[in-house]
């Protein structure tokens, strides 16, 4: 089959952001976008998640249509675009700076559609065989409804690959973890340089923690997310804690 050339299509340019009234207690994803890939490159826990997703893709029949919801700067979209060059991949991301960063990085791939909307604004005009949603559900409004949206957007038997931050973001713990792995990799001067360049990461991690404490962002145990996902129309095939115990990974199938 010939790869489908979708060009660099941006299907919806409105900036639809989830409720903006209490933004002071939310992460500022636009500010985060500039430093986000520094985190991805230098955070071994983040790299482990990317490898796990790539390994998962190799175990399933090639999905023809893949949605990366809350796809940020496109790191999961990139893996999917490389592993499934004949498939259509839709990066759904409401933040304009995040999606711009993804478009710039993934310009060489012709099988990606960029969709600048929040999940709750996406109608069911087409369905996916695989939905990837990593570290985004906790930041959305009304998780039960959002999981129902994902169920609606999946074809029966389709896969949901879900990773979600469930526990409180301990900023000091992450800072010392990242600093010690950077120091091993780059020495003290290199670690200090990357920390300075990526100082926005610490600011946004603090904002995430504040939003978790005030209940604006969802926190959950592994059992709680498994139960909600099951209630919203999925069979959970596999689940385990990941990302140093802060997050949960659930591999699920949409029930008929
Ligand atoms: C921590 S980033 C994760 C990005 C990417 N999935 C990754 O793991 O590298 C969370 C992303 O969720 C997006 N997001 C927040 N609310 C959303 C919503 N209601 N619908 C879709 N995406 C949303 C943010 O804009 C942000 O880019």
C-alpha cells in the first residue's frame, strides 16, 4: 500500500482551551512547550515510557487510524508515524504552542493531521483503531465524560493506550531525580546548564502540583483509574504503575 500523503493539514485553528476562569491554578502549556522536549530528552523515566509505547505498537495489528489525544509536542505521534507509515495519525492538542512545536518537529512526516482542539470539542466524524492519551487526562475537565468521548471515538475492539499522572507531583523529588541523572550523563556544569535552560519545567510542575491540591487536576490511585475506565466501556487488558510510581499505564480495548 502507498503511504497516504496528508500534507501538513491543520484541521481546526480555533484555540479552544478548557475552562479559562481558573487558569492561575493550571499548568500553562504554552509556557511549558518551549522547554518540554528538554524534559523528554533528559528524563529517563519519560524515555522509558516512549520505548514502552513503541514496543506495544509492535505487538498489535497495524492500526489504520491513530489519535494522539493531548499529544503535546508530538513525541508519541512521532513514534506512531514512524512505525505505521501507511496509517493516518491525528494529533489532537488544544494548546497553540504545543501543536506548533509538534508541527515544526514532525514536518517530514506526511501522514499526520494536526487538530487544534480540546478532546471535548471533537465530534465523532471518524473513528480510530488506536487512541493514545499520555499524561493529559488528569488535566482535562470531567474525566468520566472524557473517557466516554474516547470510547465514542474508537471503533469496537479498538485500543486505548492510556498513561495518566495519578499521584501528587513531588517537585523536589523530580528535581533531584533529574539532576542526578543529568549529572551522570553530562557532569555538573552540563547538568546546571540544562536545568537553567529548562527552568520553566520546574515552574510548570509546581503549577501542576497546586492544581492537583485544589482538585482542579484529577489525582487517582491505580484501582480508581482501572475502575473508571472499566465503567466507561473498556476492557482493561493490562495495567501497572509507571513513571516512578507517579502514573498508571492501562492498555484497554473498547467493548462492543
Ligand atoms: C503533560 S502534556 C503531555 C503531552 C504528551 N502526551 C506527552 O506525553 O509528551 C499534557 C497535554 O494535554 C493537553 N490537554 C490539556 N487539556 C486537554 C483537553 N481538554 N483535551 C486535549 N488535550 C488537553 C495540554 O495542552 C498538554 O499539551
